[in-house]
């Protein structure tokens, strides 16, 4: 994967990249701005996600934030510098496409959350397939506090937690803590901050142990069937699992189960 080249005004990369053992980590690197999603950062994320989608050695993607926070949402100063409809609409459409790309990647995406995740930062957590949070993490869709209903974050939020819980967050802008986020289904696991990296790695390793073919196929079907009616969802799922049954990985996995030995995935 090529080195990311976009730079911030301080000549530091706004997105850090690490690839080790099948796990790619993208770290939002605007700590002084609480990793707000600037245009430059969105550019880097778009390019990185396109590269990762084509990288067969990348099995799991982790999204993290540098400094004291995960992500504070959009860069409000940058937005105020362009007070015209065309810019604002293009910005939100662009960010929405990036968020949807996370669900379209063949690799599972884990949000590594610490500090605050607000507005589009909370949306980013919601749009990742999985999320592990430190016990000091806090979540809010706080646009309403500055006169801006968090419309685009509401899309991901409402697909993670209950409607009334989502509406309360959207209408009040109030924070919820990590434990509440876990109870409402926004995150999968909550651990002390000094155990956050280990817990993310533990989750990633559980995925790495599985067939990459089954993981990619299953993720694709999961999001597809959510948008279908019950009968169509079962039709789609039946077709996918029948196709999966004919893959080399499924045949190897079943043979290994019967023989009581570890499977050797072929990736086909």
C-alpha cells in the first residue's frame, strides 16, 4: 500500500497508517483539533480505504484517534469559512460516501474509541462494524447545541441504537458514557484505557482466525439484508450461503471439523 502523502498545515500527516499481521490501523492525526474531519483528512481516508479494499493482505481495519480524543466531528472552523450551500452539501455528501465505504469494505472495521466521539465522530463509531471503547470514552451528537441538528450522524446512530434513545441524544446533544453506549448497542466492548489496545487486538485476532472468504461474504450479505423485507432477506441469505458452501474454505472448514483438526484456510 502506498505511503499517504497529504499533509496538514503543520507538515504532519493528518492520517497515520500501520499494517502488521493482517491488521491495518488508520489513526486520525489532528490531535490539537480533536481529530476533526477536515477536507484534508477526508481526502486521506478516501484514498486509504480505496487501497485497503484492494489489499488482500489486509484482513481487519482499525480506526483510531491520536491525542486525547477519538474524533470531534467535522471541522467547524473550516465549515464556517465556506458559507455557501454548494460547499456544505458537497462536504456532507463526501463524508457520507466515506462512511458508507466502511460498510462496503470486505474487511471488518473496528473503531478504537477513547476520549470523546461527537457528531460525525459518533457517526464514525456507528458506521464501523465493531467498536471497542475505553471506560473514559464519551459519545454525543451535539450539533443541536450550536443550532445544527446532526442529520447525517443520525443515519448511523439510528441503525445502532433504539429510536427513542437516538432521538434523545439528537435533540439534547447530551453525552452518554461508555457503559451506556455499550448497553444501547453503540459499542461492543468497554475496557480500562490501559487495556484498550489489547482488547482491540484480541477482537482482531478472533476475526483473523476465520476464513477471509466467509468474513467478506458474510459482511456483504449482512448489510444487504438489513435493507430488505423479511422474505427477500431470506432469499438473499439462502443464495449467499449456498454459494459459500461451494467455496474451498467452507469445504476445508467442514473437513477439518469432522477430522477434529484446525482448518487451513485457502482464501477461495
